[in-house]
C-alpha cells in the first residue's frame, strides 16, 4: 500500500499497533489476531483503551470524534486503520 | 453541626419532601429518595441492625454498591454510634480478608442481593484502637493486604468540617451553591462517597447518580448533565480523558456545571483539550484520604478556564521541603507537607506507619510539588512507592508481598510504568526458583484473584538475576526502573528518581 500524507500504510499501522499494544498489554499482544476485539481478547481494559485511542490519534495526525461508528472501528487493529486512512489531511483548510 | 447523621437529620427536618437522590443508573433508573425517605429508611435499617444484635459503637464492614439503600445503611450504622469499614466489591480475596483481619469488624453487612447482617466474634479492642475510633464515621484503607496496613479513621468532626469547607470553596468559585451534584463514578471507596454524596450533603444538594462513565456511555454525557440540571460534577483525570475522546459537544442550553477533577495527576494536555472541546473551566483539585477529601480546589484564570495549579489549601497549612531536607519559601520543587485540624490522627492500628508519616504535626504527603514565582503549586510526581492507577493509590509493596507468597516465586518487584497517554500503571519483575514449575503467565491471574483487577500488574516479566537492592537489602527503586527498561524495552516512570 502507498503511504498518503505521511500517514502509515496498513502494514505499518498494524506493526506499530502491535508494538504499542505489547507495551501496555504485554506479550499476549504479539499473537492477537488483527480482527480480534481488543477488549474481549483481554489485551485492553477500560483504562488502557483510552491510551489506545490516543495512539490512533497520533497515527492519523488529528483528534478523533468518537461516535458509535468510531467506537466500533477502534476495537480491532485492522478496523482501527480505517480511522487512520480516512483522517482529514493535515494540510486541509 | 459536626456529625454526618445530624446533618442528614436536619435536612430531613428542613426539607423532608425535596429530593436527595435521583437514580439514572441501571438497575435503579427512575428511583428517587427524598431527605425524609432517607431518614425513614435509615430508621428501618437501624432496627434491622439492632435485631441482628449489632453492638452499639461497633465496627461494621460494608461492601459499597450503588444502591439506594447505601446512604440509609451508613446512617443506620452512625445512629448506633458505629463506624463503617468501607470495602470495594472489586477487591480480591486476600485483600478483603486482610482488611477484615486487621480492622476486626463486629459485623459484616451487605445490601446485595439483599440485606444480610453477619456478626463476627472479635477479641476485645485495645484501648488505643478504641481511642482512635472515637467519633469515627468511616474507616478507609488505602493499602490493606501488607504487614503495613494503612487505614484512616474519618471522624464525623473532621469529615463534616472538610466537606463544609469544600462546599464553601464551590460557592467562592461559582457564586452560589450547587443544586444537583452529578455522580458518574462507581461507588468504590471513601473518595467516591465523599466527593459526591458527602459534598452534596454539605451543600444541601441532590445527588444525581448518572450512568457509569466509560467509552460506551460518554457520548450522551453533556446531554444528561443538562437534562438533569446537574451543576457540579467531579471526575478523575482518566474519565476526563474519556470525555475528551468520546463525548458529544455540550448543547449549551444551560449554564455549564462547575467541573472539578483530582485524585490523580492531571496533564496539561488533558486539561487543555477539555477546555478547547467543551469551553468549560476544569478545576484541578488536590487531596488525600489522610485529609478526608479534597483540600485544594484549583483556581480559574482570567478567562474562566481552570489553571493547572491546585490553588490554595482550605483549612490546612501547606509547605514544601526541598531535596536537602529544608523547608523553603518561593519558587522550587519539594515534598508537600500539610498540617491542620482536619488532618487524620494517624493510621489505625499502625503506630510505626504513623510515626514515619509525620514530622511533628506536619504530614509528609509523599507528593512532589512545584511552586512558581506567583506562589502557585502544581503536582510533579511522587516520592512514596505508590502509583496512581485510575484514581486509586496502589502501594508497590502490597503487590510484592502478595507475589512473594506464590508458589515458586523467590522474589518480585513492582515497577511503576507510564502509559503512553500519561496515565500510570505498574509492571512486575519476578524471579523463580530454578527448575520449578511456576509459570510467568500464571502470576497476573493469581494476583487478580488475591488482590483484585486494580492491583494486577499490566505486565509480568521473568528475570534470572537477583533483584537490585540497597545496602539495607531494600529494593533499589531507581535500579529497578533501569532494569525494567532494559528487559521490557519500555520506559519506567522516572519522576522523583533523584529523591
């Protein structure tokens, strides 16, 4: 995949997300499926999910407005990438 | 009036038909209690306690739950001149047993699934413990499962004085007392109880028990605040972050409530985002269980937004002591020391911890503060071996003592770690007996069973070498942080490492 506006590709995002999740969730994050729900699989708890939201914001380069759709997307690594991919351009007016 | 029960009674006399409680949280949505109903229910529960032979002046262990009968139950205990030992239902087995073993309650009362009173046979309480419990309303543990338990007796006198000062601070900030105090936190301990229910009592306000705030409920937060006309709210910084990320904008149909945070460090990033997103000033309060509740109430800037400073203390004197051990005036960093009439009288049944915590009449908070040229103070970090996880103080030695009892563990060390969003947590280094069957992936589960989820390490790492210790064989906290960084690839907290 081709990087856009300095944002990571899906592969890069998944690799960074795994590194991030390993930091806050331990070794079990290494083996978590990219389509697995991060709370149900025990990687994140209610405290850590906000840290993960902050990580996704950092990757997309802008703050997130967490509506119901975003709430659903943030729960797996692969779907969270949608929030990064469709982020408004940092250069947009 | 210096007795919480007397204050509730006076409210029931003055406005018996006005609402004291409104429930908007499952499973009690739609239920309300007037001040008069609180008194009536507490009188009924008093009879139940008497019928169960609860001794007058006894200690009563209470598992806190968000239940409309919780305040009446506390009132019933106080009517019998008893003291409530507060327990969190999320505690693990070992923590609960240790707290009850140390406090030696005369009865255990639970409201769920229904009211049950279990009497417990205890040895005669020592004269010193009796003295400590005089005028007691609540007994609150900040660390319970170690050989060094830290429990604070919150007396009626200190608590009511503190909460009247808190109510007065809000009037100073806002110009008028609140009518309704919103509670979006779980009733887990004395903090949540006093920051909402007792604060509301001192203000004569109604408590609105709102849905527990989390990512999935945050969207409607401001709509509910406005719908239920809440004009005072308190949220710990992690919950402010939840609002920052997930709450829909305010409707702005009503004047915003006074918004207060505290109980753990607030980052400027979190406070700035709150201001920017919701255009409401966020006050950064500061207090400890040892000071009964909040003792500093933040301050507004010239634009009505909250400063990062915690403001000036109410009812307490405050001073800073620098790294050289000298009390100083003016600009600089130092440990906060507090003294005054609402400061606790010492840890219950733990004279050694009391001696270590005080310099004369001054309590050593273990918090590192910075004072700027204008005399404003902000929190910087901590000197004690404590992390603030969520809004809870977790003592590292409590985790280590529990881990060291597990089969196969030679030694362990809990290490503070900084989460990427600025939050705090801790990891655990463990060394096993060589050739044993113990497994590192079983440690977290075992600790969760013993101490509860809050005291479960975020990450457990096995090490082969002995843990670094000082000349007195104490764990070297500075060296442990470096070791954690080396073996985890993750930065441990480095604040206060010079101290």
